[in-house]
C-alpha cells in the first residue's frame, strides 16, 4: 500500500537536495567551526552561507539570525530572553490563547516566577483582534507574542497590524513563524517584529535545528552559556550539518514558494469542498480565506477524530486530530476550544496538511476513502444513536 502523507504541519520529509547538501558535513567537512585551521574554517563558511540564505528568506540581516535546536528553543529563547533581560522594569507579557505549547508553557513558567501573562481571546476563526492587543497593554508590558499562522487550523494572524501597535507602544513583539517561513512570504520589516521563531523540519529541512531572528538592538538574555558561538547568543558547538540543511531548505523555499503555494491552495480547496459536499454534517475549522495554503481542518459530527485517524491509517493515510489522547496529548485541542468549538466538534476534528509531494490523485483517494470511513463509523456511533 502506498502511503499518503497528509501531516506536513507536524513535520515535512527532508528534501533530497537538502540531505545531499548536508552529507559532506558529517564526513569530509567535519571540522569544528571554531578551529582556526582551514578544515574548521570550511565548516564555518558553510554556516555563514546558510545564515545568508535564511536571512534573505525573511528580509533580515545576517547577524540578526541565531541558530537554535528548533522552534521550541527559539520560542523559549525569545520569551524568557526578553522577560528576564527586562524584568526590573516591566513584568507583563501578552500572548494569544492559541499559541503553540512552546509559547504557552514558557509563559506558564514565567507566571510561576512572578510575571503576569494576558492570554488574548480569538474569534470563531481563530483570529486575534488587534484592538484586544491594544486594550491589554499596560505600562508594565514588555512583550507581545502572537503566532504568524496557527499550526492546527492554519489561520493567518494580522501580524503587521499588531506590529504597528507594539512599535507605537515601545513594546517588543515576537512571532512564532514556524508554520509560515518557507510557505508564505515572511518579511520581518513588513511584519514589524523584533523576534521571529523558525524551525527547519517544517520547510523540508532536518529535525533538531531552527533559528531565532533577533532585531538589532533588542535587549535579550541568553540562557545557554558556554563558548562564544553564535556571537555569544547561544553557546555550544554548532550543528553544522543541520545548519547547512536549514540554509539549503531556505534557498529552495525561496525559489519555489509562490508557485507551490498556488498549487497547494488549489488542492486544499478541492479537499475542503469535497469533504463538505460528500460528507453531511461537517464543518470547516479556521478562517475560510486567511488560511495557510496547505491546511484543511474539519469537524465531522457524530464520530471521534481518533477513530477516523486509525481507520485512515489502515488505508495508508497519515492525518492528525485535535481530539483528546491523540498524538500522545492528554488534552483536547486548546486552539479549537479557544475558538469556541463544542467538545463534540473538538473530538470530531480532523487535520489534513498538504505538501510538496501531495498530488491530485492523493486528494481524490482521500475523497473516496474518507466518506466511506465516516459512514462506517457513524453506523456504529453511540453519538449518533442519541440523535436518532
Ligand atoms: N511552533 C509551532 C507553531 C509549531 O507548529 C511547532 C511544531 O510543531 C513548534 C513551534 C515547535 O517546533 P520544533 O518542533 O522545531 O521544536
């Protein structure tokens, strides 16, 4: 059975060209970038080149990019870094209630250490209202963090508007752009952000490598101490193959982004339309138009997301759900709950995220298989029995 992978928001396969670019840095060019002999300097040169590619992708200066172990570390670094560097003056942080756990849990950690955190509501589409951001600001606010696009429902937030508000108020602004960099245009100046998180494995790079954009002049505490790597922002011998992979992934993304986004948006819309038409009692989650080109998230009445996942898996289709106990999480999706979905709709949610190797035939196959799975599950559904 040929696998149909529709979970690109969870992780992407490493692009063969990315893997190819990385390989020499495991074997031939293995020198330590801090060593002054040419073998080490060659590795350092590769890091510099990767930094240029990543900076170009997001409109930053090279020296504003700091490599991290991924999106989670970038989020931790940005939020704790700003909070601790400025805590004598201000102790209030504003985030949205649909942030990734890497942001939410970091803020919970800060709360235990005396910071105050405001969790902004979202509307039924998952959108943050910039007016709410403005209202939440106090003279104690040091940081606003709102994600560029949500990983579950794909809603794209009004980051540029929030950026203007933050700038006017003289408050640092961070965005988690893990789901957008390499997929839709990201320009740190147009968005008006001071800090921006990225992760390689969401843009066809390897796992365990990411980066934080830090606008020049941002007052930030680093929290990995040791050597002088990354201009002392982040100590530790660099993950050279990973960094090279991220750089190559950024370069490839830049070349193909707009045509790929157009192709995916077509497939996305075909899948959404097909599901809503062929399966009764289904609802689209997330914004109908301000949406990542690869994201489909629907709630299917009277069935459990997990049951759909298991049945799809038997057909070779990889998907995801915001339902409890799925994907090793114990809680139902905080994102769908914050959008006001009922527990039934959260438990019946299904996320299908498309990518580089998703074809029209695959979408057809899902549109053939999914209605049959739902019909089978509904036939034995205790949820539906209550309705009969
Ligand atoms: N932020 C968002 C929006 C994500 O989707 C993810 C990954 O799922 C992360 C942060 C964490 O990134 P990483 O897996 O590189 O730690």
